[in-house]
C-alpha cells in the first residue's frame, strides 16, 4: 500500500525535522511493506530527505521546463537534486487556485517521467459535477491526458471531500476506482478527509491501493495510525 502525506503549505524546516524525528521513532522496528512518501514544501525537501529513515520525499508540484525565464517556478531537475523521487501533479488546489489545466498536467507528468520522478497525478470531480451525474465523464476526460506509463500513480480525490471532513462513501470510491483501473493499469490512491478513524475502512475497499492524506498527515502520530490501520 502507498501512504502519501501532502503537507500543502505547512511546516518550516525546523518543524519538518521534528516531525522526521518522531515518525522515525514510531516506525523503528516496524517491518513495513508499504511505500511511504512525504511531500513537504520545497524549502524542506532537502533537509527532510536527509532526516527520514525508510521514507521517501516528493515535491508538491514542478514546472515542466528544465530551466529558464520562469520566475517563481521550480524544475524537475531541481527537486530531484533536493532529494525528491516523487511529485504530485494536478492537485485540485493547483487546478482551482492556480490555473492548472489538463494540458499542463500532461506536460508536467511527461517531464516528471523524463527526469526519473514518479508522478502522483490527482483527478476528481466537483460537487456540482457529481450532483449532475457527470463524475465518470469528468474522470474519463482527466484520464485522457495522463501518460500510460507504468510508473504513473493516480490519486482519486473528489473535490468536495478534500479538507471538508466528509470523505466519499465506500460505494462511491469503489465505483470510481474500478472505472480508473479499467482505463489505466496503475496504483490508484484515494484522497479526501482520510484520517485514522476512517482509514481502515477506506483502505479495505476493493481497488484502493493506498491514500493521499492532507490535514491528518501533519501530525506524525496520526499519520502513523493511518499506516497501521492497513490490514
Ligand atoms: P485532506 O487533503 O486529507 O486534508 O482532505 C487531501 C489532499 O488534498 O490531498
């Protein structure tokens, strides 16, 4: 199973080092067959990658060019050098707040693959789209832009479930995961209000290969409880 912690715009370098110390302590002696990845802000990538034991780090985004006049952007080569081996692409917050499109998601995914980063590509429908019965169509459209590469990981994150405390139901998750797996042969993670109280059930759903966790991943003990809830 995959356990991915998306810290979003949280934690300084100092705070991420304390977190690393605690999660290392919790995982010590645990024989984990899981893949655990933490996505800190760019500034903490290098230090976190040096402090964690048995946990990978990833970037929350990249730009698709390698270098050049792109003020404020960061390239796949730079995050690789800072210790990242994964990258989140197309998170709904980037799509909604920062103009990310299916086209830019595609370019970034191809660039990540070219530079040896594993892309974790986020897809999901809005509440309005779900209520209009358009979920599957939206997912299909988003999947159309995702490279069919064996390194790709998909995260299904219904927008209305992110940071709201309201996760999707087991039936809703199972239906969408089954649909995704019918189109692309890739691990499919669920994301959206996952915590240690609902993770056991969510991780037990057919077609769920792990979780992308936002808010609940900010506390090392809570993140560890989520990992432990996997059967
Ligand atoms: P959440 O965020 O767990 O806080 O809902 C998930 C995500 O945005 O990846």
